[in-house]
C-alpha cells in the first residue's frame, strides 16, 4: 500500500503525520501542496472519499478566509477559494487505497493504513 500526503513541512501536525507513515513502513508520496496545489476537482474528490464536507477541511482562521467571507460560504465557494489559495487547505490530508483522512490528530491516518 502507498500513501499520498498533502504536506506542509512548516506544520507540526503534518510533520508528525509524515513520521507516523514512515514508521509504519508505508511508501509515501509527499505533495507539498503550497508548491503544487491540488485542483479543485481533486480537492472535491479527496473530501468526498474522506466523507467530510469541504468546510471541515478549511483553515477558517486564515486572514484570506475571513477576507473572502468563507464563514458563511457554500461548499462550491470554499473549494474555489482553496484551489485559488491553497493556504486555506487544512493539513495534512492523507490518501491511501482505503480512503482519505485529515491527520488531525495524526493518529487518524491509522484508520486507512
């Protein structure tokens, strides 16, 4: 089994999740999503596989989220904003053949290993 982690190396939870995956001896593809953002469609598919609405994957406290008025936005507007401003994507998102989990806390990814 292989895992893909949408990773921000500056984020402690993302680093902890990556270490967890490596300790589990899972081959990992690391996608630094701020450098290589997923498309809007990819994000929508990830959240659908995770069984979570895009709002749950939104970094709502980011200044840009407040500036864009995302607190009351619908899923489409949130996905559009995330695709345009990847800093709004809560991290880390991890995908395996068993599903997708947001690594908050990092141990959540064990569910899909």
